[in-house]
C-alpha cells in the first residue's frame, strides 16, 4: 500500500521543514528503490519526528531498508533504557544486593580502622621529601593545626574606640611570630616507619608513594622518582615498585642498584618479563653480554614478538661477536709518552679533546688498528723529517722527534695508572704504543704486577732458556726494554751454544729482540734481527711488519713499501700496513715522480700456504651448532611460508572451481607436511568434485587417522561412499556426523536420500539372490505328474539335508530357500540346530530387513512355545551382527510390530534362565 493514501491532501513539500523532502519520497516504492543511505536517514528522521503523522509500518520499512544499505548508520541507533530491578531476575538482583552489602560492610570496617590508626601525616611528618625541583619542604603540623580563638562580639560603643591600624599590626606580628620558617631538606629520608599501620593502610600508602614516583619519572626527575619508589618499598615491598626503581636506576646509570632491584623482582616472580628485560639492559651496559643474552632468550620464550627484546638481543649479539673477534686479534698494548712534549700535548688536548672515532697521532690511521693491536703496535708514533724519521704530512708540529740509532730510552715512561688511554682502546695525541713481544709467548690478559710463571715451557726450548725468554717477556710488559733485550740476547746465545734445532723458537727470540730494538729506536739492529727471523721462517708476519717500520724510520721508503705490501699479501686485514702503504705512496710520488713504481725493488710473491686470510679456519663446534640451528630455523620458516602460499593458492582455486589445479597445490602441501589433516579433507573435496571417489575416500581415511573425530572427514567420506554406491557405510558416516553435530542439515538430507537408496539396493539384492534358473522341458501328462512329485521330494530332501548348515554360505542358501517358499518349519529346524553364538556369523552376508522379519516370525510361531530359552539366546546374539542397527532402521511398520509381539510373548513365558527385566533390556536394543 502506498503511504500517499495516509497523507492529507494539503500535505506538500513546504511542510517538511528544513529537511526539504518532497511528499513523493515518503512512499514505500521510493524508499525501496532509494540507494542513498544519507538521504534515507533524513527521511527516517522526518518520519520519527511525527510532524507529518505517525506511520509505524513505514518507519519500520525505512529502518530495514537503511539497515540493508548501511548497517552502521547512526540513525539506527536506539537508546537503551537503564536497567532496573524489574529488568533482572530475582537471583541476579539478590546477587547484586549481596555484593553491595558486602562492599558497604567492608567500607565501614576500613573507615573504623583508619580512624583508630595514626594518620599518614603524623607518621611521615619528619620524612617528607622536598617539593619537586627544589630543596625546601614545610612541616605539615604548622598553622593549620592551630586552633583559633573565637572572636567575641563587640558593643557598638566600642567600635568608636577601635583602632584598625593597630589591630592590623597585631595580626601581622602574630603571623610573623607564629609562622615557622621553611626547613631546608637537601637529603630527604627515603624510609618510612610503617610499624604502627594496619596492612590495608600500608597497601594504600605504598600505592600512593609509587604513584608519586611515577609522576616524577614522567617528569624526567629520576632522582626524586627513586626517593618515592624507595619510600613505597619501605612501607610495602611490591614487584611494581622494584621494577620502577630499577628503571629509574638505569636512567641514572646506577647499574648495581638497578641490578639489585631486578634480582629482588625475580625472587618474588622468577619469570617477570620486565625484570628480565631490564636486567639484560644492565648486563649489556656492564659488558656481561652472555648473561644479557640468557635473560633476553628467557624473555623471548615468554613473548616471542617482544620488539624491544629482539632489538636488544641483536645489539648484544653484535657486541659480543665484536668483543670475541677483538680478543682473538688483540695483543698486549703498552702506552708510553714522550715527557718533553707531554705538557704541550696536554695543553692541546684541553682545547680539543679526541673523540673515540678521531684519528690518533694525526697520521691518518684509524682507531681500528689500535684496537686490534696488530704486531703489538696499536698506534705508530709520529715521525719528523731531519731526525732520521719519515715526514708525516698530516702530523702537527707539537709532536716529538725520534733520535737516531743508539738513542736513549729514558725519555719514555710507562704510565702506571693508564690514564693516557681512551675508553675505546685508542690513544691520545702525543702518546705512542710500539711493538711488544709476540703474544704467542706472552700470557694473554696478564696485567702488570700479576704473578707470572717464569718456568712455563716455551716450545722446544730447555728450561733455562725458557726461563730467560719468560723473564724477557715480563720485562717487556713492564716497559723495561733494555733489560728485556739483554734477556733475549742471553737466550739466543744459549740457543747457539746448546746446538738446538728449533727454527720456530729461534725466530720468535729474534723477533722479540727486534721489538726491543724498535722500542729503543735502534732501527738498524731491528732490521738485522727481523731479517734473521725471516731467514728462519720466511713470510713471518711480525718480523716483516717490524722491519717495515724500521725501514720507514730510516726513510728507506722503498724497502718499507715492499715489506708492507708483503704483509698485506700474507694478511689483508692488517690496517696499519694499509695506512703505511698509503702514506709511503704519497712520499714516493713526491720523491720519485710518476715513475716511482719502476724504482721499487721486486715484491716477493707470497705462496698461498702462507696467506693467512686465505686459510679457512675450521669453525668450532658451537659455531657449527649455531649455523645448523639457524639453517634449520630458516628452512622451517621458508617451508612454513611456502606451505601457507600453496594452501592459499589451493583455496583460491577451489573458490574459482578449478579443482584440478587445487588438487596439485594440496598434493604439494602434503609432500611438505604429510600430517596436516586439513589438507587431506581439502583434497578429498577436490576428488569428490572430480568424481574420483576412491581417492577421496583414501584421503578421508588418512584424515581420520590423524583426527578420529573430524566432522568434515566423516561427511566427505560418506559422499565418497555414496559415489561408490556403498550406501550402508555412507549411512554410518552420516549418522556419526549427526551424532557430533545434530544441526548439520546437509547430513540430514543426505541421510534421508541414502536411506531410500539403501532400501532399494537391499530389495534388488534380495530379489537377485532369490531368483533361480529352472529348465523347462515338455513331458507327457503321466511323466509330468511323476516329475513334479520327484521335484517336490528332492526339494524337501534338500531342505532336510541343509537343516544343519556348516558355514555361512550353506546357512544363507537354506535361509533364502525357506524365505522364498515360506517354509517356517524348515527354518525353525535350522535355527534349532544352529548354535546361538554362530547366528551373527552366518547372517553376516544375508542380513536385510526381509531376513530379520522372517526370523522373528519363525521364532515367535514355532520356537517360542517349544524352547523360550533358545529364543532368548538367539535374540541376545542376533543384534550383534554386522549392519544390524542399519537394517533395523529400515524395517517397515508391520515388521516392527512383529518384533514387539515377539518380545511381549517372550516376557510372558516362564523360564529360569532369564527374567522379565532381562527381556525388557534386550527389547530396548530392538525397539
């Protein structure tokens, strides 16, 4: 019906108000065709306003149309009235009343307890911290606690004598006299004595102090935050307060206090994520990288997606790797300085401090070489022209000068406090670190002053020579290069006198003595010892590098260049050699011009066996394990991604109806994960769509092996059995689906259809089995009578012979003959001679509705009166036959009535072997 019939004739568009909606739009047809949700909202507002009348049906229709177009429209929102006691059940309302009553009682008890206890201001009067960002605090018990005297009323005549100025002065004097001065409290107490407070009050005050600490933390006032957190912990120790104080300690770089707070949290909650994360941060700052990794691993076990933990773990792992690599390459570094130039260098550093990434010594060499400590020369000293040392273009004039051969070593002094060393291992300007004894023969990590075993074995050297070498190493570490040189010289002479044959040990002795010569500025003797060492061990790295330095100090740049290039052939990672090659190249270009390479000596070719950077060092067991774990994780992750992609592609093909393509994708998924149940059911669906029922059934069987209660697998196997015309198994699977979920309508429809098909197949099967081919021949009348008589006698003889079957086939033949001829007597004889426990086995291939009905009739009419015990035994075993429940479901109404009559007659029979209760229980399995 159109809404126009409801509207008065004078209704026009001008009466619709500010919405300006024509009358024609307030109709069912227009609203049904309208697709503009905004415009429909205006129509709905106008209809609800009632300005043009109330039309409930039209309003409902407009709301339903608007909900179709925009379900989230604001115009569809309806106000929900406040719930009252009438809206709730009696139990819910009584529960609410009980909770309110309990809350009221608890509040009264708490209020009474608080009144009996001291107030917080009385407890913390003397321990109040200062106002934020100041050092002043005012005691609470001031003028506020002072009771003011009641002012007496004055007579009007007294007002004439009242001196206002004098009274004002009195008031000001009282204020100045009675007000206490502000107390400066630079170090507020962080502890509060809560011994007189109840537990509820402690919890309340501890939470209040913690909130104050949180406010201070958000204001970046971390010291004040620590004070409040400490006060909260003194009142009531909590995990949150410990955690917050640990974070504030980290902000203040108070690592040990933060560590203690984290330990306190983990004692209360061993798996607290925040405490583990903050302890890992502290370990990372303190250099305990392995412990930090352990804590971060524990965090990621609980929260695998914790971004902060993942980031911190990556940084910590990188730092730990860098430290290990640095330790593997790093030798012992000795820091010495030139006393005569120390004051000048110090004054320069005061104006321009060296940053960690700044080049040290002004010679263009990076700090990486100083950290590695290659050849014990973490940083070369600056040279100057005119004193037997090479000129350094980038060096400043304040650097000291090297003396020539035989120069004194008294001007070098080893700083004992190590203050000349920068935090990252680099050295300040004016300092010099030179070659040390080979770290192979020097105890790694031994500090000056630590006890050293001077009798430690050194290769093949005898004990006296090893003792001398160890003494030389110790003296070298202590900066006593002249004494160390003497010890190495004694060891070399002893080696020669003993006639030993150990070139490796002699090479090390020469190399170490060369380091001492280089320290003392005796470059010529250093070159001779390095050459002897190289004759014993060609292409030995340290002698080559020390000889190159000695050549460079003597301004023999060509020979130095050759040795540096040889060093780089042996190990390309020696940064000092790279820097020196670049420096010497510029000097040679200035000295010899563009043809400087032609004037160089031949650079020897280093064999591959001596090239250290080409040697493949076998990784350790830990590295191999880590690589294997990483490879396994990467492979697993890639496999997961590929599996998800294949599954998604298969699902997309199924949606498009491309089942053959989907079949290939699901097969690839099963190759990767053969135990994925969902893939089997998905592929079974594709097989069903392609009418490949056998493969579909196999996939459903595989899925049910993995998940025995998978509803999809049961349903799709039922469809596969239906396609294979195995209606009985199909019916069983559909019944299992309905047992798990009775709301599956598809299974109900399929079960009805399969039940009809099953009945038809059983009828056809019984008819096919009952048919018998009988030959027809023409005979005379007398012969026909005799033939019929003979055939009847033969048939009866056959039935009598088959009354005692020996197997299921014979039983089935005899039962079919009796059913087809309606001979209940012969069937009764056969059942009487058959053991009841054998009946289910004999009926396994002949069980159908007609057979069950016939057996029930025979038991009721022929055997019940003779032997009711036998009938009871047959019925007790008959229901255990295969497919009995399905066949029983297919019985007709009359057949079910015969079954009920049999059990009624059986319950009325008298027997000592069973009771009426037993019969009733047995009947429940049939009826």
